[in-house]
C-alpha cells in the first residue's frame, strides 16, 4: 500500500510538472505573439508616418511632420529637447552636436549622429505665401553640376557629392520641407544618404518627420535662420515654466525661454560656423546637456 500511495504522488507530481511546462510554453507563445504584434504595429505606424518615394510630399501638418507648433494634429512635444527654432524628439542611441558661430557663439543648427549616419538640421524663415524648398533646390542643382534631383520620402530631394580629405567624395542627401513661414532643411550623410532601405535611414527619416518647428514672430527675411538658443531639457523647461507661473510674469506664451539669456532677437549670421559638441542623455533619450 505504501508503494502504491507513493506511486500516486509521483504520478501527480509528474502531471503537475507537465501542466506547468505546458503553461510555460503557452506563456512563451503568447509573449512571442505579443512581440510580433508590437513589431507589426510599429512597422505599420512607420509605414503610415512616411509615404513612399515621390516628387511631392503631401499631408504635412495633417498626417505627418515635420510639424508646426500651431498644427492641429501636432504631437505632444513636452518631452522634446527645446532649441528655440525647433524641438527635437526622443530617440535612443543618438549623439547631438550643436553648430555655432565661431565669433558670436550664436546657435545655428544641430547635427544628430546615429550608427553610421548623421542628420544636420536647420530651420529657415520662408515667405508667407510661397514655399522655399523648390527655389533652394534649384540653386543647389545650378551651383553643382554633379548634384541630381531624385524622388524621396519627403518629396524631391537633392543628392549632392561632397569632396572630403584625400580627394575622397561622399554623397549627401538634402531634403527640405515647407511649413507655415518656415522651411526645415535636413542634410543626411553616411548610410542614410545612399541606402533608402537601411534601418538607420528609416530611423533618421522618422526622426526628421517628428521635429516640431516654432517660427516665432520675429521679422525675418526669407532664408534667414530662425533664431535658436542652447538646448533646454524638458525638466529645465518645466521648472522655468513653473517659476514663471509662480512669479506671474510669464504671460508671453514662451515662459520657458525667459531664463535663456543667449536667445537672439533677430536674424543670425551664418559666417564662421563651428561645431560645439553636446552629448544628450535623459534615461534612454538624453544625457545632461554640457
């Protein structure tokens, strides 16, 4: 009887072990299914955000960016990095470099580096009624006979060979998107300039499309750079806004800029440009701005 009873316990233990194993398998299958669903959703979202290559870029401000702060469907940019002329979105594993005027130290633009590619970003004032990119694109093509116009996810873009050290030539991809009284220009280099199907190309295209531009009310001539200031993190912006609200002196709609002393008041000169390296990280996004 004792042996029989032990056998029953063993059978129950084995049965329980099998049931536990089945549950683990089911849990693993469910996790894999969820991961596949998330991946498919992400791919679908990416496909919906940017269209296929074309001569025209349609839907800006409605279905896709780059966005204007006053667009009805503008994404929440509270967690973006504020550079004055535009807000940069979250992206893991990037390095940010700030481009400044060597003499005045005025901020002129920014460059994002990701894997083997980089994206230089500049925001310009544009006419009220006409876009700027078509004329600017024509200037590129006329100035360099090696440049060519091609279809891209942001409409017609320019492929421009650039000579670097030791006689080596690299290809850059220049895109421009017109918004209300502004144009955002992106210069892609590395893999993102030559391989449209590469993961880093898609990532930087998405990054560019998520930028939010703030033109401001400054009187600027077409092709003037929109004034910028040193990077202001989301935490710094929130603290400055709360301080302004508490002091009841931040009613100009841009409270977080009142504590940024280097924000220029007018057009910027593009002479004597240099790059001031800045590393960003906040959790997976930025490091503190130094």
